[in-house]
């Protein structure tokens, strides 16, 4: 089943707020081997001008992956998640994510193509604070492998 290109431009409703916790940042930093003290110690982050520990640059993937369920679980689009591989990821920051942030995601489908029996889906997730302050835009490309 190919992906429906008419979904390009579709925007999904904002997600429920995600409370960024200090321990989540520390756990993520430890899991990826990020040893910068600003990811672990509030004092080190404050010395750099941040209100609390700073998330590593790839931390928003935790939030946006969950938010992207809106897209991959949309039955009309036709994504068979058992056939999905992650193709690409990129981030454009307005400011770092810090502990204490309350973030909301808005997903938009930017591109849908079908080539060689495979579907390619590019999404953009705009991550903002609950007050509407932009934090980061995250692009993700998913490849839905065709039948072998």
C-alpha cells in the first residue's frame, strides 16, 4: 500500500503538554554518553545562563517521537509501522530545552513520496512552550518499506 500524497500540508492538533523533568534530561544524557555538566548539574547550567539543566540537542526526539503517533496511527494515511525505518532527523533550535519547560508539539506532514515500492514521509514537528514560545522545529523522515 502506498502512502497518500494528498496528506502533504496536513497539520494535526497540538499534543498535550509535556513537562520536561530534570531527571529525564539526566537519564537521556547518560544514555547517549553526554557528559557536559550542564546536562546533569543545575549549577553548571546556571553558570551558562540557563534556568536549569539543559537537554542534549537530540532530546526533543523523545517528545516528537511520541507526538508523531498522531501521524503514523492515522489510518487514512496508510503507514504500516511494522515496516518503518527511520531515514533522517534534523533540528532547528530557537533556544535550548531546559528542565521545567512545558512543551506542546504540532505535527505537519511536509512531504509524501512513493518510489521503488517504498513510501517516504517527511514530518515537521514544531515544539513550543504552552505559552507559545518557539523552542525547536524537528524534521523526521520515515521510510515505509514495501513488500519484499
